[in-house]
C-alpha cells in the first residue's frame, strides 16, 4: 500500500522505538519527567521562545492557546478554511466560549493586512471585542502553502497595534521553514504563541508543542490539565519527539518528491496541479475523465491511498515512509486512471 493520505501515517523509526524504551521518565504532571523537560527545552530553543509545553495533539495545543490568550465571549479572527476553525469540532466555541470572524484567505490561505484591520472589533457596551488573531503556516487546505516571516509580520503588526495577540497554528511549521530556507524561529518570531506537531512529517508517534513566553506557558499548563492533557511518564512518547525535532531538515526530501508528483500529474488531461511549496499536493480533477470520488476509489483499488480536500480536489501528501519507487508507482497508477 502506498499511503499518500497524510504525513500523520508515518511510523516511528527503530531509533525512535529504542529511544522510547530507554527514556528516563518521571511524573510529568509534577514536572519530573526529564525526557519531557528536555523535549520542551529543545522545542523552545528551535522556536526561539522562552518556553514550550508538550501536549497530546495539535488540536489540544491550538485550543489551549485560544483559552490562554482570550476571555470568554471574545472574537477570534482567523482564515475561513483554517484547521482551527473548520477541523477542531467547534472547539473555539465549545471549549473556549469564543466566536469566530472568518476571513477569506484566497488561494494562499492568507488574508490581507487591510482585511484584518477591518475585522478587528473594539470592545464596547455592545461588543465583546477581538481577543485573538490566528494564522496557519503552512496552510493545510490551501495546499501546504508557506508564508514568509515578512508576510506574517505584516498581519501581526496590525494585530499588535490594536493590542491583540497572535497565535500561529504551525502544525507543519518545519515544512514552511524548509520551503522558505529560514530557521524555524524566524517564523515564530512575529507571533505570541505557536503550536507545532512532531507527529506529522517529523515522524514521532504522538504529540505537539505549544510555545510562547514563560507566562503564556504557565497558564497553558493549567489549561492542559483542565482539558485532561496532563500526562504522567510521558517521556516514553517524548523521546521519539526529540529525535523528530532534530530531523526537520530532511523534510526537503518530501518536498522534492511532492514537486515530482505534481509535475507528472499536471501533464495529465484535464488535471490541474499547482507547484507545491511543501509536501501537500492539491490535485484538481474537475475537468478530468473521472470525478474526485471515482479517482480516489480507483487509486485505492490499485493500492494507492489519497485524501479529499472536498469535491474534485484531491490531496496527496508525501512523507518519510515513502520511497522514490513509491512515488513513481503512484504516478503510474494515476496516469492509468486519468488517461482514456
Ligand atoms: C493536523 C493539523 C492540526 C491538528 O493536529 P492533531 O495532532 O491532528 O490534532 C492543526 N492544524 C493543522 C494545520 C493541521 O494540519
């Protein structure tokens, strides 16, 4: 099976498994797990923040950040197809008591600074006011687009001028760093908090980090406990995370394979594929011989798995558990299906 659904399907390497087995552990709710402490320190160092907190998932990290930055009833300005808005089961409303003001981010998934300025609401007798702005980098639904530190800073300046914090959903922040050839810290620098996943392309089995200044992380730690994310001998899962964090530069290989896949599929009749920035390939088969659903099921019949962005737009994701031969085989199978 060639699994191109997501980079979350990556399995821990032998090195990660033996690191898990040998990890020194303690009770992390008491702050006594040396491996978790090391992972948090290493993440903070890479992201250029004062501190970081290990959390079970990216979703929990984003929700904790929203809870930490805001007051009940406030508004969050975010992109209309962002993960935080569309794929976290309504958590902003259900868990944090927030209302959302979604903005159109266009093809890149990044709203303009002027649209943001217009969306910010001052608190008044009638209005709760804006409590948080969220960005996403890379942007998942836009096809893994990478936004430069300058583009992010332009949005952050508007928010900060209004006294509003910015949280970055950086589930795939390291992919953005590789694509833009900048240190990860350059992408975290303009924002007030950042979440990144070690469980996706970096290949660790479990977990994400949410990072910011010491005061932010101290409050975030209390919300993690409230949401049931306080873990005990979590060094067992944090140890592979440390190896994952040290291997981010290899994501370049996944990006090269994504370009190869995109270039080949774009040549097929009725198929449109934009050159990917990172490891997510958006394949639009609207004008092809089969529709999106048929394409996916015929791929699956031939042992190639893909995902749907919705309608006739398919998502194919490259990751470390694939070989060049797998990518070639996937191209051959897709070519067979999409050529009459
Ligand atoms: C995967 C993802 C998340 C959530 O991570 P989980 O660990 O699956 O909860 C958040 N944001 C983006 C952009 C993602 O792609």
